[in-house]
C-alpha cells in the first residue's frame, strides 16, 4: 500500500494557529446559540473548546473515542429531557453546537479540521433561523472571514497570517457579487424560505383589546418600536398624529373591552380635510389590528375596515408588515351611524361612580343641546387642575369617581375612561379609542418613528348631525402631551424610558443614525419580497416577471460574471513577468554557446556551471543568478533590482 504524501491533509498535523482560527470562528458562531441553549450545554461546549486548546498547549494525549461517545450520549439524553426530542430546529441546533466541540476534541490533522470548518459554515446559516438583524449579520460575516482564512491556512501552512487573510478576503470579494445576484434575482417566495426566524415573532405585544387603569401607563414606559411611517410629502403636525387602533365599547365598571367586531364594506366617507400618503412598516404584535392616521381613506390588501373605523389584518401580524395608506386629517366625519352601535355606546354598568353620574346629570339638565354638554365636559377637564403622571395611584371600585374628585392624577386611560363614562351618563354615545399619539421624526432619514411610549387613549363622542367626534380629554387637561410629547408632559422624576430623558440628547442622535440604517435593512433586505423584486425588475424593463424569467436572468448574469472573472484571471496570468523574461533570455544566450540548462538544474547550480565554462564573464553570470534568486523567491521585487537584472542580461558578452 502506497504511503500518503508528506503534505497530504490526512498527514499534516494541526498547528496552534490552525486551532486558534477554528476556536475563534466557532466561538463567534456559537455565542448567539449559547445564549439560547440550556446553560449546562453551553458550558459543556465551552469546556470542550478549552480542553482541546489545553491539549495542544500542554502536548497531552487526546481523549479516546469511548470518552467522546460517553459525553455525546449524556448530552443527547440531556437534550431529550430538556426538549422532549432530539430532532427539530432548536434541539438539532444545540446538538450541532455540542458536536462541534466533540469533533474539535478528536481533530488531529488538517483533514479532520476541514470537517470542523464546514460544520462551522453550516452553523453560520443556522443563526439566521433565529434572528436576521444587522448585528447578527455582521457577526456572521466576521466568523465567515475567520474560518475562510483558517481553511486557506490549511493549504498554505507556512504563509504569514496576513497573506492568508488577504487571500480569504479576495475569495469572499469574488463571492460577494454572486451572492448579490442570487439575492436580487433568485425567485422569491412569500415569507422566509425556512419559515419565520424566531425574532420575527418576538415583538412586544403592545396595545390590547382591554384597558384598565394603569395599563397604558405601564406600556408607555417601554421604549420599544411600534412602527415607522414614511410620508410621501410632509409629516403631519403633532396634533394630527392620532394613530387609530382598537376601539373599546364595553365597560364593566373598571375595565374597558372591545365589543364584537363587525366588518364594514367600505371605509368611512370623510369630507374635507388634508390628505396624507405614507407607508407603514409595522412591527409584529401578534394581533389583527393595523394602525393608520385618522381618518383612513383606503385599506391595504388583505385587510378590512371594522364598523367602528379601525383596520384589521386578515391574519395576526406575526412578522414585520409593510403597507401603504392614505389618510384624511381634520376631516368632517359621516353623520350617519348604525342605531345598534349607538345603543352599545350608551351602556354603563349600574351602581358605579355615583358622583360622576350626578355631575353628568347636572350637565344634561342645564344644557340646551348635546354640543353644550360636550363643551361643559371639555371645560371641566381643562380647568380641573388634573395632573399627568406615569405612576398613577391605585383606584378602587368607583375608579372614575376617585380619579375625578379625589386623586385628580392619572394617565391617558384615566382621562379617556372618565370622559367616556361622563358622556354616556349624560346621554351621549361615546367610546374609548386606543392607539398611538405623536411620533418622533428621525432627522437622518425623515421617517416618523412611533414607540410603545407613544401609546395613548382618547374618546369619541357621537353628536347628532355631526357624527363621531374625536375628543382628547388628556389634551384638554394637559396640552403639552399632544403638543410636545410625553417627555415634556410628565414631571422630571417620572419613570421615562432612558433615551426619552432630555439630558441624553447625544445618545438620541446616535440612535437616530442607527435606526435609519435599521429601517433601510428592514425594507430592502428583510423586506425584499416578491413585490419588491417585481419593482426592482421593472426598473430594467421587466415588469411582471415569473420564476422562469427570473431564473433565466439569474443564470445569464452569473454566466456573464463568471466569464468576466475568467478573462480577468487569464489577463493576469498572461501578463509577462519581467524577471522571468530576463532569466529566459539569459538561459537562451548561454544555451546558444553550448551551456544548456538541465531540467533538474536550479538557478544557482546553473549559474555556477556557466561561470566555470565562461570564466571571462563569470562575475556577471553569478550576479545574474543571485539577482534572479532574490527577485524570484525573495520579498517583493524592487524596480531598481529588476532594471539591473535586465541590464546585466542585455550587456552579457560570452567569448
């Protein structure tokens, strides 16, 4: 049996540099998985990496196969106990994480190390099954560069690390255009190819279809993103930024809940007002409702209008959703309404809040019409010296009475709940509308960012002949909430989100730049769906392309790129080497005089033999040999040395 070549991968032993590259790449790839895996498995994998490094440094013997099988069996049993399976995405990936450590622990040669490297490549892909944000993509790019440089080092173990990194960078640079072509032209399917990444369903739930005292105040302390809105022309003024969400009509004395949803055949028919065109990128919130400026004049595809005027998606919003909207601000509402909905908007639970009932009765008896009742209620809140706080006091059974006549301190849900109760007690149909109010325009890209801290609740009152009117009792009592935002409406000691505090302006500036970049990533990378792909192809005169046309275009583009790369490489190879050309000329001169170079003869031996046969030119011949060896096999050639070699060969005279 023929022995393997001394430089074959199965013979070359793993070096400290090779092992360091493998462990570094595996650590980068495994770190996100370790945060999701059971702590004992992450610790075990880390120990396996550490033991392999210790074995190499201390020159110890690697563990036997029996030890490795025992560790693998124990870990598989632990995974089965943890997940009740050893298959599936989560269990399978954590087992691969463990196996990377076990394989590393039995790695002795470059052939074994290549298997670990390819396992690392696969683990890079698995990270994107959990999250696809910018940070994860950058970390995986670093891991890709490290493992590629390590694989290059397997084939060139004596080269400097910098040279291997340069080669790896060149390989990845060649692959980048191909990856871009595949991303742009590969036929898209609706949704991620391997199912939703885990972070697509991890959005904060946000608003609910119920509201009790303190609910929205608690939500408003979150700085999490709710959605972004990009306007075609101008951004509406702060007082027009009411983003309508769930409408709550049922009240049990403490908690407001949404009634039965009835779908409407067409959107409301507003009159007058100012039209705004915009695109919303909504974060996942696991509910059906969509958000739009009041009053929406169109509905997105796969969405419907409810009879109380808010948008409903056909399915829960479990991943980022992009939709285009048109809304009419400051419009006059339709004065018609379903009598059944009006009766529902008058219900109040008996035996609750007697003081509020008495006050509303006084307003009704003293007022000439419904408009005057409404005006008295607004003035009551405007002049009532109410306080706005993120930390409202707890309320008892008669929550409206306690808020209006005792504490006079609350958040928007306290104001809207009390106002709607008063209106119903006075005989005016009313309901609570929840959603968001305001938003922060990003000075970097001009996109309006709406956060959970912008969560808000207001009231709608039906006045005969005028329709449903939006009334914000919070704005009446605390005008700064709508005009200047939450941060300036509450006291300085309130539990504001960290980056909303006025003394962190520099951090907000950094966040503006980051969020602008994240928005572009979400729209153009994560949001590159079939519609985006058709939009991109239409710019090249190919609208409404099907998968066959996309595949043909993709292969044609890949063919052109490959041919260009081959021609570029051939051009580099065909470029004459001045050092080699001078040496060949030198050999031809000597050969013409009878001193022919033998196939096995190196440049030093050949130059020595030629110098002995032509002693008159011996010094020049030896100098030519020395220069050729230095330029051909030494560091980067210097121009003056190349010029000297050419001159010596040109002026060489043989007797």
